[in-house]
């Protein structure tokens, strides 16, 4: 009966959508040459799930603005939802793409219990005649669903604890091309973290289960770190790549003299690639990443972390924590069909995947028994060139994990 009611709600929501053409004097056009703005309005139910947050349900209305090429150039989505742990939440999400070289995203969210999220992300690749790329991310959030299980690959689900992760900070970077496909990035990151009582009352509180001597950073910490990265890329698009490879090597240092609670160095390397068949209905996608943090008393949330919608999709976020990690993600992105709804063309994809990875103190300590293998299946709706919604179901030793969100996992 619940499934029938849910199906009816989805169908009624889709039927309630509409397409409007408004004069640019009423609604600012994405392009100055546009006399009218195409606005697609789609009310939708909200059904989201993840191992940490649980099930969230509610409703949203998506407003999609189109440019003169009939591409979605902006999206605004106010929503109201309900969750057992966080109560009622009001959210306004927005994404604007003034040009292929510029994007702005923001999220404003407040729950009646614990949670909040205020963030803005900006990317601009048009500066200095397209030679300079700037990225900025500013945030202030509280996540009352955060988890800690202990350190190492052998951490047990029986030691699961909950806490509220309160953070504010920024990440900025500037990239300058060294050649046609190689870019040097310099970055700066500030992060201030407070640990408080979480919203999941069925679990023990982190600070009651573990002590500061066992878990560095459990009483809060600050990180001010600088980084250098070298990136080689032949990707055909920055956000939704269909072909090409991208390789990145980076080093980041955190110094107490610049405001950090602990001194440490992080090394990371990542290679990802996308290999389509000629008609692009099948895209083989893969990523391999390794990382290591070295220092004394590194805060637990600054160590290497696996688990969640973008790494090991068979587990919730923060499932495995240690100083080093390795992860490999493989998936086959299969376009099943294209469907036009309210003049918006979407590609509907099926994506069987497997995630493989593990954590250890050092890479030399990693053993075969520390490696997790998470098979799964993904379902995606893609509105190119900017918007993607997905459902990923992964299977790990703790049971199945379901993630609903935006954007490809890598």
C-alpha cells in the first residue's frame, strides 16, 4: 500500500509540472540576447536515504532556467523534508552556470533539531584569458549524524558512536596552466571543528565512549593548511566527463604556527579515466586513489577516511579511519534511454559498480584482509551538461547502504 501511494504521488507530481516562457523584463535572461526565458517548473517528492542519516522524505519544487542553446543554465530548488533524527528541515539549493567556464552553487538549510548547512561554491576558469582558474568553497554546517567506529580496518560496527560535527571554514585554490593539459594548483584551507552531542539517540555519544587520549581532536581542533597540486587532464568536460583521463598528485602541510592544532603532512595521488564506446551508450569509468597523512596527534577527522557515497558505497561516511588509504572505484555507465519531460531531455543510466579499498597506519601495513570489496548498482538521471541525480546501492559487511544525491561519485 505504501509503495502504491508513493508511486501515485510521484506520478501526480510529474503531471503537475509545466513549462513557461517569461519576458526577460520579468525574469533576467541567462543570455542578453534572449527576449524570453524558458522556465521549467517540476514539483517532486523528496525521498533520500543514507546509512548515517536514515530515511528523509518531503517535497521540493525545481525551477530550471534555460539559455539560448536550450541548456539548463540555472536551477533553484526550495524544499521541506522530515527526518526522524533531525525533525523538519527547510532548504534552498541553487546552481548557476553563467557560462561553461563559470559556476556558482549554494545551499541554505536549517533543521528543527541540530542540523544546519550554509555553503557557497564558486568556480571560474575565464580569468587572464582562460589561463587562471579560481575555486572557492565557504561553509558553516552542523552534521548531527556523524559517526566514529574506532581506528583501523578492523574497527567494529559494535563500537559505533554518534556525534555532532560542527564546522566552519573555507577552501580556496588557484590554478595556472604549465602546458595544454597540465595545471599547477596552489591552495589554502581553514577548518575549525567542534564536537558536540549528536542527534541519533539510539547510539552512544562519541565523547562518552572514547577519551581524548584515544581519539585526537575529540575536543575540537583547528586546521590551517597549504597545498600544492599538479594535475594532468584530457577530460572532455569538467563536471560530467564522457572521455579522457585525469591524474593528480598533491602535498599539503599543516603548521601549528599558522593556527593548526596539530602539525602534519598529507600526500595524495589519484588517477581517473572514462572510456566510451563509439556511440557513448556505454562508458567504462574508473578511479584509483592513494593517500597518507604523517604527523603526531593528527585529529581523527583529518586522517584518511573511507566510506560514503564517493568512496566505499557499501558503508556510511567515516566508517574506516586511519593514517593511510587506498581506494579503487570501477563502474559501467550504461545509458538505457533518453526521455524528454517538460522540454527537458534527460539520459537515464544504469551503473553496476564495485568499490575496493582499505585503510592502515602506513601503506606498507596494508594487508589483503584489510581490503573491503563493495559491489553495487546505481541509477542516474542526467541533464547535460550540468545536473545529475543518482541513487547508489552498495553492499558491505555491515549490510546494504543506500545513497541518494547529486553528481557523479568521481
